[in-house]
C-alpha cells in the first residue's frame, strides 16, 4: 500500500460496512458508512451520491 509507505492516512467511505474493526486493523484510519442501516438497497443506491458528498463534507468539517 503506497499510503502506508508514505505515512498517509486512508479513509474509507462505503455504502455499507459490515466489519469496520477489520478494515481498521488492515490499516485504514477511518471507516465511514454513508447510508442509514435501515433503508432498502434501491433507496441507498438512489441516494448514494448525495450521501457520499454529505459524509465527505462532514468528515472534513470535523477533521480540520
């Protein structure tokens, strides 16, 4: 992983996260689910682009 070689953090934004702990153990700094768990797949796919944008904005606002 190039990011690890250069000591750069890697953040995962995903539509659904089953095991965030495993991903963090693999070297990812943060694992962020962009969707609410209780929505159906069709709705999550439809809202995915806006949810991704919101999650990224929120992440960078909180981590300035």
